[in-house]
C-alpha cells in the first residue's frame, strides 16, 4: 500500500543540487518509500513517472515550478515527508565554515605565509629530520619538540642551521620563549634584559618563572634540546644562542641552565663564552661551582639561585631566598612512615631534587637516577626513598605527558598512599601554556579521595611552577592545594629545604 | 667551521613571531589563544609511510640537478 | 641525462602558452589521425571488449549499428567479440570522449587547434542527457538522434563556424570559470557563452529556419554541451606539455569504466593503469550505490589541465554532492596546489583572490605527499542505456602513480 503526496510551488527556483540533498533527507523519514524534489524539467518528470510519483495535477508544470513528490506507506507519513521537504526549503542553511585552511605540507605552509619565522615540529622522530631540513632550507628557525632523533641527525641538522645562522632548538625541546611568545610548554614571563639558554625544559620554565617573580624579565629564553651539551653535539646550539644574546643590545645578562656538559664541551663552552662581553650566570645541575667561578662565570647552586643571581646582575639589587630557612623550619612537621616519595612531571626538577637530597638521605631510587642514586628495578614500584620522573619515556609510552594529563601521576599517588612506609609525597605542578588547565584541582581531588580510601595522611609537599600571568591562575592553584593541607612552595629548592627540615633540621 | 652569522637570529629577536606548527595541534591552539599568528600543517607521513615510494623519490631527487 | 627541473619548467611553459581555438567541424573518418573504418575510439586507457563495462559495451554496439557495420545490437556484439573491430583510446588519436566516449568514422567531431604549438585535438558533439550513446544506450531513439546530429546539426554548425571564423576557447573557459563553471560538471556558463558566439553567424547560414532553431534549442536544452569543447581544449593544453625528456608532469588522466590510466610527459606513450574507483556523491532519486558504474570517461582531462575538480573553488555548489560546505570547495582546490607546479596564467579563480588554477600535476609530488588529484564527475548506471545516476567526487588509484614513479626512477635515476 502506498500513498502519494504532491506539492507544487509555482515560479520558484532552487538549484538542483540543494533540491537533491533535500530529497535525500526526506527519504530517510520513517515510512517514506521514494521522493522527488525538483524543478519541473523533462528529466524530473521522467523520474516522477518512473518512480510512480507522477499525478494528474502535475500536467502542465514548467521548469520554473518546484515539485515535491513523496511516496510513503501511509497518508500520514506521506504528509509528514512533504512537510519535511517544505521545512528544509525554508530553513536558512547555516554553512559549516571549516577552520582556516591547513596545507598538507610544510612547503605549502611556507608558500602561504612568507613572513613566518619559526617552525614548531612535533611529528614522530623518524620523520622530523626531513621537515627540519625543509624549514632550514627556507630560512626558518626551528623548534624541534620531537624526540627519537639520532645524535648523528641532530649534528647534521645543527650544522646546517649554523651554516645558515638559524636556531635549531632541540630535539626534545619543550620550552622556548621568543620575543615574549611562549612556545609549546612555556610560561608567560615579563620582558626584561635577561637572556636565558637552557638544555632543559622544566629548568627553563622554573628559572624564567622565578625571574618574573623577582620582578625582572627576559629578552629571550632559548631551549637547545637535552643533548646539546653532550660530547658529540658539543654545545653547537648553546654557543650560537649565547653568542646571539651576546650580540643582542637588549640583553644585559645571560643565564645558562643545563645538566653538566661533557668535559670537552665544557672546555669549548668556556672558551667561546669568555669572549662575550656580558655577565654570564651558569647553573650546571650538580656541577662544581668553583670550577665555573674560575672560568670567569657566575655559578649558581640551584634553579632559584640561578634566577636570583641573574636578577641581581640585571637589577643591581640583592635578591633574597623566596622562603627563608626560618620560615621553612617553622613549617616542619613530624613524619610518620620512613620514606620520601617524589612524583615529578618535570625531569630537571626530579634531577635537582635527587641531587639536593642525596647527601641527606644516602640512598635514593629513581627511573632516571643521577650519579650516586640507584635505578629502580621496577619503575612502577617505589623502594625506599624514591623520586621519579613521570615525564620520562618509560612512563609516557602510549600515554599523554603528565604535565597535560594527571591520570598516571594520580594512579601512582594512590599507590604511595596505600604504602604505609611512604611518609612524605612530593610533587610539582607546572603551569603555563601547554599544561593542564587545573592540575592543582585534579591533584587535590585525588589527595582527598586517597586519604579517605586509605585512611592515611602522609605529608604532602608541592612546588607550583609558574607566574601570575599564566592562564591557570597561580593564586587559585596555590589555594586549592594549601586549603587541603598540602605544603605549597614556589620553587624546587624550597621543597628540598623543607624535606631537610622535616628529616634532619635545616642547615 | 667558519663563524656562523648572527644576522638571522638578530632579525628574529626583532620581528613579530609567526609560527608554522607541524604535529601536536594543542601547540597551535595555545598560540591562537595568545593571538600569535600560527598556521597549522595538516601533516601526514611522506609517501603515506610507504618506504618503497620514499626510496624511489630519494633516488630521483639525488639525480634532480645534473 | 636530462635535467629534471628544467624539463618540468619547459613542460609548464608550453602548457601555459597553449591557445586552443575551435576552428572547424568534420567527421572522425575525415579528420582524426589514424582513424579507420573498422575502428572504434573510446575513452580511457586501452581496453579489450572482454573487459569493457556495461555502458561502454552498449555504446560500442550502438555505434557499430550507427556506422553500418552491423545490422543490430546482437550482430554488433558478435562483431566486437570476434576481433574484427579495432578498439583504440581517443588519447592516442589526439582526442577525448566523455563517459564511454565511443566514436566511429561517420560521427561528427569538433576540430580544435592550439595556435601556439600547432596541435589539433578532437571530440564528438554532446548528445544531451539521459538515454544517450555515451551512457551505453543504443535504442532506435539514440541512433536516430545520432543521425540527426550527423545530417542536420553538424552541417549547420560547420557552416556557422566557417562564417564565424575561429572561436577562442581558452577565453571562454576563463570567463566561464568566473561565472560559476568548472567546465567538467558545471558547463552552463560555457554553453551560454558558446551560443552567444555562434548565434549571429548561424542566422546567416543557408538552411531552413526551423532547422537552425532546432540546433539552438538542442544546445540550449543541454547545459553540458560545452563539455565536449572544454575537454578537447584541455587536451590541447596538456598535449603541449607532452613527451619532454625528464619531465614528471602528468599529461593524461582518463578512465574507461574498468581501468584508470595516466601518462607522464617524460615517459612517452606509456600507460600506467589501476582499477577505476567508485564515485562518492549524490544519487538521483531511486538509485543506490549498487547501481553505479565505476569512474568512466576522458573528462578527467579537465582536472589534468587544472580545471574541473582542481577549480572547484570556482564552483562551490559541486561539494554539496558530498555534503560539504563552500569552504570545502576552496580547500579542495587549495590542496591541489600542493601537487602542481604552477598557477595558471589565464584561468583565475575569483574566490581565491583570482589566484591562477593549480596547473601541471607533478607525479613526484603526488607520490611524496600521498595526495591524489581530486576529480569531480558524473556517475553512470552500470547497466547500459540507463544514463546518469548522480555526481560526486573521486580520485585515481594510487597504483597508477606508484607504477609511473617506478618507471620514472628506472629511466631517469
């Protein structure tokens, strides 16, 4: 049984494609067997006849008339179908305007925006080299976030960059601030006259945030990739960046942050940097300050101190420790449970914490142990004092980075809560662009839940890394954690001091 | 290695930062939030990840300029 | 050893400077190079009777009856299967044919000339929509129409052209592109502009007024009449860039309903084929996917020359066939710049700020990016004689380009 419903709109024009689409949509309505929505052309009249939709009232229609013909299983559905067609005809079509055009190649993008000057690359490592080469060949500076790029390739690419006088920041470079613009994982930092070069992402984030806190500012903050100061890469980018800052009239002080360079690289650095006619503060995590001083540079003992020294040189005024030893001692509480557990999203913060606490604790386990610390046999199970970098490859395979996604760290937090020997848990909250919008909130919810479930209350200590201009609202982040009893500090070293105060008294 | 010229970097330090992003889309989104000019590349592995094709292309490219 | 960069530059330069004009009308037998009485020209790369799809078989049978080589369709099919008939691709005779593209000696063909490079190209006249030979229809009605075209339409148009002189097709296409056509699936503006060119001269043709009126009504009633001119014009343009040692520019893309075939400038006369794909789009009422024939026709020559799907930004309505927005039409064209070498100096696209259309498909770029040329096209019913069942978007199979790349590396690397 089938029923026809025919509507004619005389002297109406719609283009055939729109009408076909309306026809398709009506065909999907329940009970509709066939539909023709079209102008009264010979072709459409044939279709109507072929589909048994023609009716006597259609005799005499012209190509200027619109026909809506619906064949359905009953009268009601035929009527509904025809009404749907009418509705679609009168409805305003809101076109889905897709986002700006994204070209499928770097070359295409370069052609479309000739004024571009920085290419930020985070494609899989084995494809990254080609893209970097294309960028450099077209005169663009490169920030290479990708890792899994071989040392050989890194050297090739940096040599190409040096030939062209371009920056090749990386591989594995997650933080750079150029002309006040935070790229990838970076903070909003005031402009000033301190130029920073770092072979360390969170190291760069902490020093620049603290420079801001101390009331000073930066010209540029250039990440060079974690391997730049290794023996083979021999500081190629560090030296180029430092020289560029040396030649930059806006930069008055240079700050260098890194893990200790290979000995040959350190020598090369010192000779190259000596020629720069500006004060240079150097923080090589765990290095010998005396040696640096003898080389003619200003050594720092920790990230906060590095920022402070740079600011002192910039402003000419003394910068005191953010949280005094006295204040820290006052906050010290008694620890139940023997061990310290550190859950870090920032590799450099994890490193610095290990080094600061090794003399005090004697034995520390980690997935990324510093010299003197021990490697965990199972990175997912803490032993004794354990301080881990959750941002390391071993933890992030197939998962999002802990600065973006708190899930992995919260899982580990729950394990530590369940472990009666864990007396204190440390963690970092890294703010800034690229990072989670409310890490403090996520961590505080997790802490409240863990306390409830395990009925335990280990000491909780957090370092909030960021500035008051970061998108996450620094003050709110502090509040969310402090109001549930977490000891909140503004720098990694103050956390280390707090741990010392709790365990053995602060010196 | 001869001394690298600092001209291009100095130029960068005095220009509007304009970014081309290849890879993680968040990076481009974050830049847009700051009103930084950024163009995203709809990146895909070259030659659809086909190694044979890549090798042929590399052979040809090596002979491109005689 | 050829300089590959230089070779491409030369191919592009020749393509850009090509000037296709409509210069006359004759029959295939009289004017198409290499044509024979027992030859049937067809669209796409070379193919045998056994492998031909439904619409093409229907068209071949109808053409053989029309040509007088067989008395009826059954006899025609037997003749075709027996090996008495030579099947040859239009492309190997400097011509093109839409859909099945079947042509025999008596059929009238447009004659075009590239006035800069001297090449002639050819195409039959468009029969109209629905039950027509190019969709495989071969009834008496179809053959009658073909005879009317041969005996009345063609002579009047031939005379008209003699009086008019030549018509600059490149200019018409350039204008049509700015009026909403992309001259593959949209030809309304082109057809209208053509009538403007022909009408005054046609009035002076010595023939019955009724006959001339019928000619104009025939053209007017078929929005795609101009397609059979835009295609050979595109053919002339790409032909100008053919057979240049070392060039990786793609000069032919075509389909016969079974295979898709390409040719590359630096690989003279070599075909690289793969399976013709299913077109994704909008179907006319009552038809479903299982009714659709795979991609067919030489009309992809328009895309090969930077028109058609490559100029989709000039005809945004096309993307409605695949549920897209006007922005998608712009994006399709913009993507094609990634695989081409140049921007047309003549064909400009208003919505892209009058940027020249993407010209000169580079085989190497297609392979490097894994980005296939974008074609928009009509869809034929897989049964012969039913006609068009819809329109939409399709790509060539990657195999054609991979095979061509291998041959190119073999020869030049």
